[in-house]
C-alpha cells in the first residue's frame, strides 16, 4: 500500500523552505529515549536546485499528513558523479554537546523531573546578535528545544552532585536509564522536550498483536537474543562518605541460585543508606534475569485486520502483544514494549518496517 511520505526542508523556526520530493533511499530509524536518525540521497545534478547545509537546514517528516519526526541535517557526503548522501539526527542530539559550567549539588528530596529541567533550562543559548545567554536558557537556537514539559509522578533521585564539565545529555540519559527512570521525547507540535514517568505508556496488547508462525502470523522475520551480560543480581551502591550498600543484602534470590553472582556498582554520591538500598533493589529487580530482545519485520501495511501502520497504530514506548514459534522460540501472548522502529521508504512511496525492536514489558 502506497503511503504519502513528505520530506520538508525547513529553517530553525520550522518555516518550510521547500518539499524535497526527489529524495531517494529514505531511511528512518527511531529509538525510545534517543534522538533517532533519518537519511536520504539526492542526485548530484538535482542537488544544485536546493541549499542544504549541515547544522543549519532542518527536516520535517510527514506520513499521510502527520508529523512523525523532526531533526537537523548533520552530515553530507558526496563524490563527483555520485549521489549526495545526507544524514539527519533528532534534536535530542544537541543535549550531548553541552556541559555544566559550575558544580551543582542537590539534596535528598530532589526529583528527576526537577534535575532534568534545571539541566536543560540553564544550557547556554545564542541571541540574535550572536551573544551567549547564560541565564535565560532556551532563548536561541542552541539547543533547538522550546522548553520542557513533565507528565506523571517524579522519582526522588537526590542527593546527587554534578561537577564542572558534566555532559548534560549524559546526565539526563542516566536519569532515564535508571530503573523507574522517566521516558522522554520531543513533541513535534510544540518543540518541547516532554518527560513521562516510567508508568505512563499506552497499553495496546488487545489491539496490536504481532505473530510469527503463531497468532495472526503477520511477521515475516524474527530474530532474538538473550545476553547474560545484561544481568545484575548483586548491586553495590557507593553512597555517602564512600559507604557501600548491597542488594540483595541478606538473602539469596532465585537469580543468584540459578546463574551465580553478577555484580555491578552504582555511584550515588551522598546518598543516604535508605536511598542507596532502594536504588540497589530497583536495579536488581529490573535486571536479575536475562530478558530476550526481539527484532521483527512485519509484513508491509495493507490495511487488513492484523496489519498495523507505524506511528499510527503503534509508536515508541507502546506495550503490544507478541507470539512466536520456531525451534526453541516459544512465545505466547507476551506483553512487550516497542523501543525501536526502523522504516525504509521507496521512491514510489512504499514503506517497509525493517526492524521493530521489542523487549519484555517494563524493560528498556
């Protein structure tokens, strides 16, 4: 089924410069809590008709009239007589190119929403005259994020200290990656970074069901992996004054009895014993077993009963149902979260979801 994909070239304020209707080899890769990427190619002769500059030109992608991804042109590669290849990244990438200018300390009651908001709001921006703004934040085009909006219940993450030179993107990513950490995405209508508490997601297990050799049989290929390297069943937290706190501290979990000891260390400077133990317990609970990761290729969307349109019927972070059967692979009505969507769009407008990445509900 043909889908109307549009690639719009815009300026920083989302004003449309033109539609790039001759873009080729279009590939979109999105990942939960990450910036995402989009790539395309232009014939070297056609490229003289449009000005595309890395770091200046922006891209808006529309699927059947709905804005599904925005970003900035990041790379351009070409050679005489060949196509020019363009690579674009989502605006979240800018968070990783800023550093703290001072030492920040948060008390025991500091929440992840509060810390992330502070980190982003106080990033330097550039005014129209080219001067640096250190205290207003988000007033210019660096980063191209209009603000921050929070949803749900924040988690207490203090006490915590950030030193001068701390990478802001890495600090925010750490708050997201920790067990029960928030999820984040750029909202394409308001340009803001939205933070969602870990328990806010769309449960579509009754509406979106994928199956390989079982169930609706709407998946043409499935790969899976189980990696013991992800297991943590004895977590040491370095807290206040270098004190170390362990989970599980005084009993053997089933994971320890089954797999043996898999240790990891988390540094939470100045964390009290109660908070340190809670952090350790959360990490063990989330990582004590080697959860499988599935990568599936659904059949192309055709409008049928069990045919689902990406970014419409399902999106990043949604919980869906999964069935699979082949050899040792035996999955029956498993609730999984979507944490990656890769789509290729042909020059004729045909789309194919090349890689839909799934993991056990609550993970990632």
